[in-house]
C-alpha cells in the first residue's frame, strides 16, 4: 500500500490508495482454511444446567 501519511486531502488520498491497490500483485489463494488457528469451542452437554 502506498504511504499516504503526508496527504491531507481525503479524495486525493483515496485516489492514491486505489491506484496502488490496482498495481499490487494479486494475493495467492489460501492454503489453510480461514480461522483454522481459532480455538474451538466445546459444545455444552444438553440437559440439566450446571447452576
């Protein structure tokens, strides 16, 4: 992404970012599924409540 810290005009900054995004190489396809590192939540047992 282009450095737009020095640009104060919002429209100008947007234009710079868009052109930078178009020039950037496309991202590679994911090798692992999204959220694979997320901690899995254990399903609670049905029936009587704990408290």
